[in-house]
């Protein structure tokens, strides 16, 4: 079981022949991420973009451009299309967004004819080192704060399945998943609570497998066994949530940024549901966060052990 980011990076470094494709790594932050990954033995990289700009950035950050496979592309759109095509040909195992917009990358990735769709919903899963697990380190997941704006019930089923798949790769065979809401009571006026009740029932009757699901859960009931006991909630998931499924993208975005800006803790996140993991870190994320995301993508991908 992978319990922290050091173990995650070590697991990624143990994977062989895993290729990370990076479109338009034409900024210092992207290049420093690639160089730091290389120093830790995490992944092999293919870079695509303006060759002279990328080479200069590598040199300015203490690297040797001759050690990297750089495919020339005249624009961000061309660079993104190049990396997506390599992924379609199984020559790239993980995609890491460089210095381009998420829309510019996802446009070719989501193309119905030439992209990386599988028929499944794409969703973003964020993980942190659980700040409440000081005696027994563990990872805490949250989804979806990046892609799906207001998921309906069918979308939440796939969001749960995508998140569970990530935690399976972390060595957790049956992660505890809390369906989050503002209250633990089911109310027709709060659709998130109704969805939570249905997802819980689906898990109990075997229609949603590979995890333990319970909801609705307010945040305190999700993370505190004492709070759950105080309110008389006896399900084993309550107070022991490993993955939080938030009701909408605003809740996920706010919670994710609270980890970064209030708690000052590193994060990692990965998009699942496509043919390969896709990483769309914010341009404001640190190189450490990006390295953690690369490691997560590699562990979740199809590379060799």
C-alpha cells in the first residue's frame, strides 16, 4: 500500500519504460518539473513544441537538451495533437500538460475520431497526504474538482468508479468512499443527498463494486469517527473516508485550493477515464505538486513494472 508521496514517487520510479508526453513545455516551471522527475528516475519524457524555446529553457535550468526527445511543433495546438497521436499509437503512456491551456490540450484528447475517448466519463481525482492521519500515514482522495460541473447520478457512478480505480493502483482494494453533501439527512430539496442515498444502496446490493460507499456525509461526519458516533451514524465508512465525492465542481475546487493555500500541503491529481492518464496541473502549481502528479499518473497508467 502506498501511504504518502515519497512512497508514490518511489513506486513510479520502479516502473520501467513509462513515457510521459508533454505538449508545449515552454516555461521554466514545466521544464523544472521534467528535470526533477529525471533526477528522481521518474518516467521518460517526450516533449513537443517550439524546439529552440524548449532547448533554451532546458539549458537555462541546468539540463542538457540533447538528452531529451523533442518533437518540433509550430503551435500549442500542433504540440497537443502530436502528443495525443503518440498516445493513440501507444508510444506515450501519460500526458502532462505544459504551458498551454487545458482546453487546448483536451480538444484533441476528446476528439471523437482521433482522440483518447473510451466511452467512459473523464473525471479528475486529487490526492493529499491525509492531514488527520499523523500516527498512521495515509492518502486522502477528492473528486471531482476539475472537470464535471454538476454531475448527475449516472456521472457520479463513473466518478466513483474512476476514483476507486486510482486507489486500487495505490494498493487499497476496497477504498471507503464518502458521498459528500451539506447534511447527512436525505432531503428532496438537496439532490446531492438523494444521489448519495442511491449510490449507497447500489454499493450494498452489488451494483457498485470494488469500494465501500456511504452517504450523504457532511465533512465532519466523513473525517471524524467521534462526530459520526455523536450523531448515531454507525456505518464503517463514516469517520474513515478515504475518497470524498463532492456534489459539484465548485465544492471540489474550493476544497482542493484550501488544501494548497490554507493547509500548505502538497497535492497530486490525475484525470481518469481516457485511454491513458492525463495530467492538467494549474500553471500556479509548484514543481513538487507536478512531480507528485506525474508519479500518480505513472502508477495509474499502463507502464511495465
